[in-house]
C-alpha cells in the first residue's frame, strides 16, 4: 500500500503545482470610500511606474495582465493601493501613468 501512496502523492503535487494560477476577482465596492487624488498636479513617468508597479504591487499580490481590469476599475482601486504601498505622490503619479497607458486595452 505504501508503495502506491508515495507516487500518487508526488503526481498530485506535480499536477497541483502545474495548474494555471489566476488572479482573484476583485468585487465591486459598494460603499463610499475616501478618495485620494493620485496625481492631481504631477506628471507621471510610465517607465518608472512600471518598475514601481513590479516591485511595490507584487509584494502583496500577483501582477494583473493588460486588459484584465477596466479604466474605471483601476481608477477605483489605485488610490487605496497607493495608500497601502505607502508611495510618495510622484511615485503614485508614475504608477498611475503606467497603469493607464500600458495596462488598459
């Protein structure tokens, strides 16, 4: 019995590890949230934003694919994510520029 159990466990682990990982679906917000103007007077740099996005956002969750979220969804999510990532105003403007120009199809 033990001879068959170990190979079965190994095969199951392999199948689970190779399964496709998908980003969790973010539910729509229902209440009002405090809004932070990400880049009211700042001009963002998409290249710096891409680097920040990869390093700051990836710490807590996987990175989304281009076109995964709509512009309105990004506008709703970015302020709270900027706050959680503790980005400076210029960094926030850079990330917003990257998201709005490169991640929305």
